[in-house]
C-alpha cells in the first residue's frame, strides 16, 4: 500500500510494484487535518535533526537508528500527554 497526496507522479511506482493506492487531498479548512499534519511535520523535523547527527553512518544500520528514533519519539509523546502532578 502506498499512502500519498494524490499526485500523478506516484502512479508509475504504484503500477510497477502492484501497490494498493490510498490518497488524501489536503483540506486546510479541516481542523482535524491540520492537527494531523502538524504531527507529521513534527515527526519529519525530528527525523531530520536526528539523522543529521549520524552523518557518515553505515546504511546497514539505518533501520536500527530509525527504530531508536521512534522509541524516543513515543517516549516524548507519552511524557507530553501525562498529567502534571
């Protein structure tokens, strides 16, 4: 499955790999959409800053670095959503 923004540029990839296509069109007037996009943009920002620290890393280890990032990110979400004493 390929989740994308509806651009036709993805069609070749979808066809070549025999993927199921799921597209979502931006709706800037929808509050729920904006909240979800903020979460994605935040995750992308974290990813860029995190990976930048490991310039020159072995690509064989990329999945391990990404797993660690997800672990850190989930911990941050739990910390932010926990009630303060």
